C-alpha cells in the first residue's frame, strides 16, 4: 500500500526541448569552478580533456528539456530532464510544464 502525501505543491513553468550529444552530459561547469581563478582554469582544463574524449567516441543524441519555474519564494529554478533517445510527442519545442512536489513522513 502506498503512502499518501502529507503536503502537495504544484508550480507552473516552461520547458525548452532540444537535443545534446549523450557524451556532452558529463561536460559541465559547477558552482565551485568559479570559486577562484585557479579553480576556473582547472575546470577549463577538465572540460578540454572531456571534449577531446567526446570527439573520439561514437555520438548518441539525447533529447532533453530545460525546465524553468519560479518557486513560492520568488526564486528562479532550473532543472534538466533527459528523455533519452526518443523525442516526446509534443508539437512545439517550447511547452508549458506542471511541477509537482509531494512531501511524505519518513517511515
């Protein structure tokens, strides 16, 4: 038997659907990469190395959505959703989304 949520909150947002090469998912900048000039140089070196590896591999396309919405405190939120190798059956590249957050008691 599944437990019912104690609180359920929904948000409205937007999503842009596009595609990326599957091996590009590993290439990303993190907040700590901007902590100092040296940290940024190390991050750029890491990205360069990962790019060289990407060019030596077979490329697979992944369809992704860049989902953005504003939380209940007014903060902009951005999340990514990976649809895999099949694009969802949507008529446009920019669509509306509903984000649901459910809170449960731990058992």
